[in-house]
C-alpha cells in the first residue's frame, strides 16, 4: 500500500501547523500555507510523487 504510506508521510511532515497563519490548506493532508499559490505547488508535487510511487 504505497499510496496510504505516502499520505501518512505527507501528513506527518506538518502535523502541528497553525492554521491562522496559513489560511490555505491542502485538502489532501491538511497542510497549511500562507499563499494559495503555495497550495497549488504543493498539490502539483503530490501529483508528481503519486505518479512516481505508482510506477
Ligand atoms: Zn498535502
């Protein structure tokens, strides 16, 4: 189950994040960002990693 392992690791990277300073959150792992563009970059990174893991 590489997919679930990835989600777990992604969540653990920023488990204790203060949402008030980072109003934009990733819908996948809940990681917070101070800018919407940062969320998009993060999600693109996830997509690439998912493809690499599933290959
Ligand atoms: Zn995420």
